[in-house]
């Protein structure tokens, strides 16, 4: 029969390891591709729906300058946890007055490497893809 001290030592040693075998929910990532031929500002705002008694809540916002990069996407990692979100993207040319705005709904399921891909096209239109 193990002593109380041996039992506690064995329990304390195994409890922290118990959660290690479980796969944690993965967070959603965003990839941005600037397919225009100029530098642009891209602003991304993500909101989670409110409930019956609450308003929608902004959970993420990022405004960054993106150089033209045909075939390359910058990645923002671990942007949101699993859930359903409204995503609004605004793109603005640094050189001239061109602007684009578009929204989509994004359901993050927690699968590994799940991404929302945003392309700003030459015609200053925004496309969304989900991976």
C-alpha cells in the first residue's frame, strides 16, 4: 500500500501531463495578398455577434501597409478563437484615391491551419477565400 506522500507525488506528477495529449482548439489565421501594383493600407475589423442581451463585440482590428506582392501573402496568426465572426476589410491606395470595402462571415471551427485569405485585386476589388 503506497504512503500518502507517494500517492500525492504520483498524482501531482501525472495531472499536469493529462491535458498534454488533448489537441487544443486552433485559432484562425488571416492571409493578405496585395495583387495591386502599388502600396496600400489594409484595415481588418472582426466582430463577434452579440447575444440576445448584448451588442456585437469587436474582437480584432489591424491596419497595416502592404507592398505589392504578386503571389505572396502576409499572414496574421492566431487572430480569433473558434466561433462565427463578421469580417470587414477596407483597402486604400497610398498613391491615389482608390478604395475598396467588403465584408464576409467567417466560421472558425478550430481545425489546424484554418485561414481566411484576402486578396486585393488590381481593379481594387476584394476577394475572400477560406482554407
